[in-house]
């Protein structure tokens, strides 16, 4: 029998199938829809993470004191140091010597030694605490990734002035903190000369206050002269990040007299951070999709079940077809294609439903994630895979029933009532 | 001149295992069916009639002995090639009509042609011609459920003729029909025998029906007792 005829007969069976078959298809529909919806949320998260992180600058490298083996994870030690970012002893702090050591590396454009810490801020009789970043004004204005909303960046001759993150300006105090206003930080008066745009997302500048490093040293108590909490390096172009990062690491290990084993600093690029966060969202998506896949599995069992019943119902017809010349292979193919079609129809309806859910979902769930909107993205490849998988599931589920149908003896099948 | 042999049974035994007991449904039956024969196989229920019908129709293989379909020993060919061969050589008419309920009359008649890989256009034309032959050309698009019993049986007869087989094997062809439509169907079979030169093998318990055949074979307890 020609393949197209087998398709026609299989389609005929599907079109005349009972409510039971449609319920079976529903099982696949739900499974596929769940996977499409979940993966689209995961993909959306990836995209928004990428968007937010790309604001951090793909050409930046950050060096911080202390070393954690699983970077980004637990930083060991209790009771050491005074701040969590500098977990260990003074001598491990970054110094001007470190900047000297890396200054001559090819590909480095700017180096900014930064100190940071929290301080109390008073504004119009209100008090709040914020993160102070002491920066080298010249380097910083070239490194900072958040644009200005108003005012200007720090200049080389600035002393008691600050540039503030968007959230500090907008929502930290009851009255918005605007340009040229004065705030008191640790008993000193500062003038706001610049307000940054909203950076959003992870590790952004929204909650930070930037001031010249020399001024910051007077405010933040526990930072020694010549010492830094971190060093930020900007390279000529993002493609150089990895090589420059390796060179910095090598130079610092020599200048600080440490080896791989007792390394006392860590060095990360925003590129690496991006990759790490993407890894996490990806793992999360795969995990959720795996759960949804279980429902597909249940759907597959449903198809197998219905196919068995269908073969049983059609036993006599199978006998007739064999009597009038159908080969075992013909029968096998008809039922296999039929179960594949069940998968196909389920898959089509499933990706339709899944796409609908994923387009409605962002409107139903707002404020998902830090200051963000839930975003869903449906890649075409996802739809194609979902469809292929459901067809394959249908056919795999149909293999045994179809094989059984093909092996029926015409005499027995004809006698079946 | 000897007539061409189409189906030959040689000392055929068929034994069924019923639990612990072995039942011999056929005991050493030999039979020749020649081209142009109109044979009725009769017998009471339990005489081995159905077994005989299955074996003559090459739907089953004997426990002992040989069956030749157009000179080929059917126990020596694979199941699938036997199916194909059977489709070419034998047309079946069943008591219950056994049309595929989800296919219309034309598609039912086309089905045996499709199993033989006949091109679609040709199969459609051929099937239509045969439907016209059984006076059902105007019902080609009807589903079996939209046809009367007599019409369904005529569609089944048309289907049995599709591959232009050597033999038409009819199993109680009028068993499910009233006497009027039953005799119409019988007349159609007789016409096919006379005018188209078809070989017809009819299995029935109805002696009146059998009396229309030119040759009557009577089975009793798995053996041919008359007409062999």
C-alpha cells in the first residue's frame, strides 16, 4: 500500500474517532502547553537578564579582595574582618601597589580604585542608610554604565559633592532628593550634583551614592589610606575581557606573592556574571520543563491506552483488511501513523494553548522580579521541537498496539465480535 | 481438456487445541476447485464448514496436508506475501458484509486495489465501474450506515470483484438479508458466474441456497460425505 493511502486511512480513523480519542489528545495538549509556557517564561527571563546585565558593561573587570572558591557563593570565615566584602585581614586589602602592578597591561583603558561602605544620610529631618562609593572621579565618569538623568558626573576638583542613584533620589525619602539639594552624610554636608537614570536589576547603581574617593576616606572609617575595597578596570573592547582578566590575575599573583592555592583576591568580569546568571535561569527553566514533561509522559501512556482500545475495537476491520490483501506492514503503518497524528494534533493544539498562555501571563502577573515585568519569549525552535516531540511520543506510544494489530491472524480477527 | 485448478486441498487436517483437548475440525479433506466452478459447501453447524471456508480462502494454514492457491503451496509463503496473493486471487463476501464503516462505498471498493498498489486514478475508475455493475453507481459517496442491507452486500460483492480475482468466496452471503434481497444477491452471484466467468465458492447451511450451485459438497464431522 502506498504511504499516502496509509495516511489517508489513518486520518480517516482519527476523524471518526470518539470522544475518548479527543480526551487522549487533551492529555498531550496540556503537557505541550505547559512546556511551551514554562520554557517561554524561562527564555523571557534569560532575555531580560541579558538586557539588565548588558547595562553593567561587558567591558568591565572587577578585582576584589579575598577569595572564594565557588565564586559568587559562600565566603568562608566567621568573625574575620569588619565587612563582608573584605572578609580577611588588612594586609589582604587592595592597595595602590596593585593598581601599579596592572597599569601597564595592554588593553586596559581605565582603572578605578573604589572604596565602599554604608553610611547614614540625613535629608530634611529624615534619616536613611545608603551605600557610599568613593571613586576616582576621572576614571569613574568613563567607567560608570548608568547614564545621567540630571546634573553632571563628578569632576577632578570636586570635594563635598555627590552623584546619587535613581532610587535614592526618587523614593528613599518622602521628599524627592533633587539637584543642588544638600544632604548630611556622617556629619558632613554634601551637595547633589548629579542624578543617575534608573539602572534596574542586579547590582545596579540605583541605591548608591558616589563621591570623590578622598572625601569618602574621611567618611568611611574602616578604610586605611592607600587601600581599596575593589578595583574596577575598563578594557578597550569587550573581546579583550578574558585575556586582560588572565593577565591581571597573573600580575597580581606575582606582586602579592600568592599562588593559586592561597590566592587572596578574586577577579570577575560582568561577562562572567552574565554567564553565571544565565546558567542559573537556564537550569531553573530546564528543571521546570522537566516537571512539565512528566505530564507529557502521562499523555503518552494515555495515547498507548487509547490505541490499544482502538485496535481492539477495529479487530474485525483489521481482519477484513487482511482478508482483502493488507500486509502486516500496511496495518502496522496505518495505526502507527494514526497515533503519530494523535500526537501531532495534540502538539498543535498544545503549542497554540501554550503560546496563548505565555502571551497572557505577563498581564496577569505583574511586578515579577526586581522592579521588572514578567517577560515571555517563544522561540520558533521551541514550537518545532514541541511538535516533533509530541509526534514522536504519539508514535512511540502507538508502537506496541500497532505491532499487535499487524500480528492479528485474519481468521481470529474476523471471528472477533 | 482438464480445467484449470485454482484451489486444491490435499489431505487437509485442521486441529484446534481446546484447553487440554485436541479437536479435529477437518480430518483429511481433499478437494479441487476449478476455474468456472460454482461450488456450495454445506453442512450443519459444527461440521467443519467455517474451518473449511477459512482454509479454502487461505485465511488459515492447515495443521497437516497442503493447500495450493493457483499452484502455490500457501504454507510455504510468508504471511505478508500470502496476504497480497490472496488479495489478487480471492474475493471475499461475508455474512455481515464487513464493510469498513468509516469509508464510503467507493472507498470500500477501492481498498483491495490500494493494497495492491494500484494507481489512484485507475483504482477510482475501476471501482466506479464495478459499482455501476452492481447498480450502485449513484450510491458511491454513501457510508455503509446510509445503505440498506442489500445495498451493503452489493457493495461487498463489488469490493470482492475489485482485483478481478479468480475465485469469489461467499460465506452465508444471504444470511443477514430478507428473502427478497437475498434472492437478488444470489441472482447477482449467478450472473457473475455465467456472464463474467467467475469461480464461486459459497459456504452455507441453507440447502435451498446451495441448490443453485452446480456442485455441492457436504461436510459432516470434518469430512466430505457427498460431492467431493
